[in-house]
């Protein structure tokens, strides 16, 4: 198993399911409101979003392999993209936690407004709603795939994750399967925090190799005798969380400094303000949001 397979699969599954749920909400609204003819521009917007995301990923790879001539420039580019990916994934998991309950209403509201403007506006809503997930996926995949021994395994991993997400999303839409999406996004969010910590650690290592940060040869510990990087579990830990047997002091500090506060903030239960008599049970911004379950996808 290549070290980047598991992380790539998780990224494809999580981001793919978010995109699939967004498309499902838009499609369900058009079908339920009797506007099936608007499905054509909607799917056109989705297709364009996918194409732009793939193009963005190809551009990242082309920049590293063809435009950057020396190793130091490539290390700096990898470090910058890794740090951007960490910021992005951190924002994304907290954004989903905060807005998932309101997501359906916001999407359908935007779509209803677009329907009054024409087919291009409908395509634009679909494009903007999906391309965010696609660009996130491309950047996270590029950052997570750094250091992979082959290019095939990360591509297989993210492809398998996206396919799994689409099948899961179709099953939810059709009512064939039921999944507690709140639990799914919580568990996958925790895993993504560890993936982001690994990407952050890798970015720090790239900065050290580029000479921007010191301490490249100052190891925090060396457990190579216990954690064999060539074993299946060593490859799994390295690929999923970038846990390596001989990290530098600065890498270790960076990993811990990211995981501890971010994981604590993500799992810390937000206080639910008491509902007012005029709006019992109203969702309040900042409260833990529960993504819609399969029983609500088609509504």
C-alpha cells in the first residue's frame, strides 16, 4: 500500500460526499418544483466545476514539475501549497460544522433566485457551489500526495474515494441507504485534522529542506527500530497522518501545535442558547450543526 493512498481516499470520500450532497439538494429542488428543464444548465455547471478542478490540479503538478527548475524552488512551492491546504482544510471542517444545518436553505434560496434570471444563472449557482469543493479537493490531494512513492496509488485512492462518495450520495438520494451524516462528518473531520497535521508537518520539513527554517538534522526522536516505514502499518501511519520514525524537533512541535488546539476546538461542545418562545428550536449560528440525514435529502 502506498503511503498516500489512505489520505487520498479520505479526501476524495469527504469532499466528494459534500459535493454530491450539494448537487442532490439542487437536483431535488428542481425536480420537486417541476422545473426539470433547468436540470440541463445545472448539470452543465457541475461539469464545468469538475473540469476546472481537474485543470487546477494539473496546473499545480505542471508548475512543480515543469516551471520550477531547481530543487529549492520546488521545496518552497510544495511547502506553500501544503500550508495553504492546511488553512483550507481547517476552515472547511469548521465551516461545515457551523453551517450544515443551514446549507439546504441557503442553496435552495440561491437557486430560486437564479431561476428568475435564466439558465446561465442556474448554471452559475451549480458551478460556484461545486467548484469550491473541487478546488479544495485538488489542493488537498496535491499536498497529501507529496512524498508518495508512485503517482498511481494517490490517484487510485482519490478516485476510489470520489466513486464511493457518489455511490453513497446516490443511495441517500434514492432512499436506498441511511447514514447518520452528522456522525460521518464528525468522524471524517477528526481524521482530516490528523491528515492536515501531517500536511503541516510535511510543509515544515519542506521549509527546512529549502533552508528557510533551521533544524533539518535535529531529530526529536528516532524509533526506526520499532516503526518500520516499509511495513504496512508504517506506510499507513505515514500516508494517513505523516507519522514518521525520525521527525525533526520543529516538525514534531508543528504537528502537536496544530493537532491539540484544532482537535480540541472541533470536539468542544458548543453551548446551545435556549430557544425563544417565538421561535422554538430555531437554529442559532455557532451551535453544532447536524448535516441532513438521508431522510431529508430529497425534501
